C-alpha cells in the first residue's frame, strides 16, 4: 500500500508540472471536462452503463507458459450512479452494481447474451452492489480525486461442480473494499490529455481451500488478496466533442494469505463521442499480452453510455 501511495504522489507531482500553458479554449465539452478525476457540483447526476465482454482461448499455466484452452467468455455490465452533495463540488456519493454472464467449456463468445444459469458452464445474474463515495482531497488540485467503494456479493453460493471439464464460476465470492486514485492533465490547447489511475482492492473472505461442501471454491481464488492495477491513458481530441485514446495497464494480484498471486500486462485503444449535451458514448478494445500463474491472455471489447444531468 505504501508503494501505491508513493507512486500516486509521484504521478501527481510530475504531471502537475507537465504543462504550464493556458488552454486556448474557455469551455470544454463533457468528453473533455468530466474525466473520472472531475467531481460533480451539488445536484448534478452522473449515470453510466458500461458493458465489457472478455473472451479467451489462451492462458498461462502454473509455470506461466501460454497454451490453448477451450473458449471462456465473461460478460460484465457495470452500472454507476453518482450525485454531487457538497457546495464546493468536492464530495459525490453513489451506488455501483454489476450484472454478469459467463459461458465456459468452449461455448461461443456470444452465448453469454442468453443470460442462462445452469449452475455449471453457464452462469448469470446480479452479482454485486457497492455504496461508493468520490472525494477531491486537495482544493488546489482539482484534477486529482479518489473513489472508494465497498462491494457486497449478492449472488447465491453453490457447489463448484465439474461437468465435461467445465467449472462453475460467476464472480469473486468476496466482500471487497476498493479505492481508485485518478489524475489527469490537459495540454496542447485542449487537444491532448494524459489520464492516470491507480487502484487498490482488498478482497475479504475465507481461503478457497477452506470452502465447505456446497460452496464454490473457484469463486474464492482471490480472497485474502489485493488487486492493484496501474493504468495510463493518452487521449487526442480531433474535435471538442470527440476523442481517441491509447492505454496501457500493469495489474498485480498480491497474495495476502490465500496462497495465490498473478500479474498481467495489457494494451488497448478506444474512443469517445458526445452525442448530445448530456449523453456520451465510448468504445474500446484491450488485449492482455502477458501474464503469470493461470492468467488468461484474451481480449476485452467494451462499450459504454454516460449521461451527465
């Protein structure tokens, strides 16, 4: 945790001095202005629906050597609702909830959209809800903020059955506390923007090896661990209402008692467009290019809608 905080401090100090030039435009579009670093004014609402489909046919083994596996596909629909509650636009509160659908054992990538749940190689349902708060801690650094959320699993616990080499998995069976730190810097006359994010997520719960009969051990693989992704985005704005970006991420799953750890590296690209004064659309694709210890090496295809009211 100390290393994460130190990295955040270095990023903030470095990018704060990245560019001292004044922006040439006096107003910005929602795409430019409302990055995750930017908080809402009192009474404003931010509603986001984000869908991501991750599919893989390649995975590392215990020795971190890559090999082919039967296709596994995981669809995640993340919904976020926030509102501003402070007069100085430095505190927002909200709720996050997730719906998931998985298809395993070599089924087609689009089979997740059947939203079936047979308790084995097809799983789906509402998985977590999370009360959340956003804070801008320093008045003098308006483009630095953090979001803290507490995830509560709400899906049914059931046995990890094995049928035709398939395993039953829906989501991590864990209460989890996650804090995300955000910082961005716009430069080049509002044409360029650097955005950085550092996350720390602690997964509570028993070890997978301690799961009782009737409990899903595979959904407990990450319990007693910390998930620490570090991400950076470089955006270019062809117009005030549109942006294209490239991004990279280095993620760590740190063993804090469960006897399991991973790390991975991913790269991606995407774009955003402001459809109306209140509605934005975004799309992206990411590829995990390396990983250790049973890390999937697949692709994520994402699309999102965001309304700022």
